[in-house]
C-alpha cells in the first residue's frame, strides 16, 4: 500500500494545475487502489504564515505557551507526518509573478523544521531526516514558456526554489510537468495542455 500527498495551491475552481494533479493521482490510484491519499489546497485552507510567535515554536524548539502556538505546532506536526509518510508527493503550482503562491511557501515553512525534516550538524551544515525513496512530481502551470537555454529561462523561479528546498530535505527525485502558454492566444494553450497530459501519462506508466 502506497501513500500519496497531493498539495494544490491555486484558489481557482477551474485550476489547470490542480486538475492535472488530480488526474495524476487518479492514475496512481488505478495502479494501487489501496493507496492512501492526503490532499490539501494551501490557499483555500488558508495555511498560516510564520510570524514572530511562530519562529520560536517551529524553528527554535521553544515549548508553546498559548493555545495559538499549540494549534500551530499541531498543524505543523500533521503536515510533516503526511509528508514523511508519502511515497509520492504531487505539487500543483501556478506560476505567480515568476514564483510560487505565498500559501505554498507557507506549507514549506510549516514542514521545514529542525529535528523533524532536517537537523543542524557541527560546523554549520545540515543533514536530512527524510528517508530516501520519496518521489515528487511538480505540475506547474504558466502563462508563457521558459525553456532552458532561452532568454526567458532566468524568469522561472518556481523550478529552482522547489528543487532546492526538496533537495534540502534529501528528496532529489523531482520531476516537473510544465503546462505552458496558458495565457497565449490561438492553439498554444491547448498544445501546452496536451504536452503536459502526455508527460503525466508517461510518469504514471
């Protein structure tokens, strides 16, 4: 029995990234009907952002002193347990202003905790606490296209950040599915969607 974690971040009911993530998870479920699926939409669930009070509770290991801190720590623990349990993590992300939605960053902040997903080691380094073998698939919808080697590649801040933060946890098996040109005219949006669907089908196998 496998465990799948689906993280959506678009608030749109007709979100392309979320719809494709659902299709991908559905394909995984067909291969393993007994799979357990955890599903969140970081924007619609209004995940809390880290404030001054949260810094000590989440990052410095200070025991919570009020109910709000206790609830935040409990939420962080829940999200971390889901992340650690997942064999496959599916992240649906629209590119907003060249990067990821703030709510998706909030989810990252809630699972990035010393002693839980990584630990500091002598000399200033870090060591992952995430077991090897975890896979991540990022389904990223974009208004345009940012192919590597093009003048536009540097504008893509979604891929570098997510690759880096997952590698920080020790997860390096990360595949990106780009749904490009969704704000273009003519046939470009349909062609971008078709290319993404083909890649998803190949990843499901």
